[in-house]
């Protein structure tokens, strides 16, 4: 496994909240129409998220500790194996 590998998680309500808050910080820091993707993500309702492993760790690492609310359904992280060309 490599930190650049793509992974898939299904976010819980708490996971969605953390994800939205992360992206809202960028929206609050810059003019609204400068980063439309970030403002879309700040309103995200789709629970399935596919990102590189390093990005998943960056997004949720500070919220993952003993006793914390579960961020991913069943605490599962699925590695997406891409076909080599």
C-alpha cells in the first residue's frame, strides 16, 4: 500500500460534518466564487468519498483518536486497486 493509493470510505454523519467544516474553512478565507469546488464540498451530502490515502489522513486524522465518534461506516477503508495499463 502506498499513501498515494486511492481509497473509498462511506462517511457517517459525523464524518460528513468534519468534511464539510474542513472545506468551509477555505470558503471563509477566500472570495466565494474563487473556489467553486470547495464551496460545493462544504455542502456535500453524498456519503461515499474517494480520495488518496494521504488526503484522507489529512482530512480526518485530527478527529481520529481513542473514544472519538466514528467517521466512516463500520470503520472501513477500502483500497481502490486501479488496473495498470
